[in-house]
C-alpha cells in the first residue's frame, strides 16, 4: 500500500467517525423512565394500532400514574418533547426505532 493510499484510508476512517459522531448528536432520544410509561399507555390503549396522534391526545385519563409529574415536567420542559413522544409512539406502531431510549 502506498503512502497516498494510507493517507486516503486514514482520512476516510476519520470522516466515517465524524459522520457517526454527528449522527449520534442528531439522534432523537427519550429517557427510559418516560418511554416505559408511554409503552404501558401504548399497550393499554385500544386505538394504538390505528392513529398514534389520536391516541396521544386521548392519553389524559392515563396520567394518574405516580410518574405523572415527571412526564408532565419532561413534556413541558421543551415543546419538542411532545413531537419526540409522537415519533417514539409512531415508531412503535410501525415497528421501527425512530427514537433512541436512553438512561436518565
């Protein structure tokens, strides 16, 4: 392998790592404790298979859980979090992981 090929290979590896880093930074995430609660609500809701947005809007009766203050605080902390929850639930409905569940 020539020096030029080694340089190109090293640059390619560096660029791949940079892409990976940027991708992880832009990944949608939801705390595991919040995801667990929404998983339970999702499983207990009959409409979950048809319309995630409708299911989310009718979740209020389910928020009698002990964790309601934590969920409410997380949803109100950033207006985007409601969209993250909808993406999380839509991913569950579609059978794909659109939102990464993280500790915290």
